[in-house]
C-alpha cells in the first residue's frame, strides 16, 4: 500500500478522532506520536 496519498483518503473527523484518542492515551501516561496513533487506528487496534 502506498502511503504517500493517504491524506486524500482520510474519513471525515479522522484527526478529531486521533486528537480524542491521543488525549485518552496521554491521560494513561503514554505519549505516542500522531503517526503511531494513526497506524494503530489503521490497523484497527484503537
């Protein structure tokens, strides 16, 4: 899968979802990068 064109493929609310998820994660003491969070969402782990 070519990741260079992912920006055009994101569903509505994608970054808002990441922001909400990352806030929850940071509250638990873990501070992943946005790309790590995005990878986990893409893999269905979040």
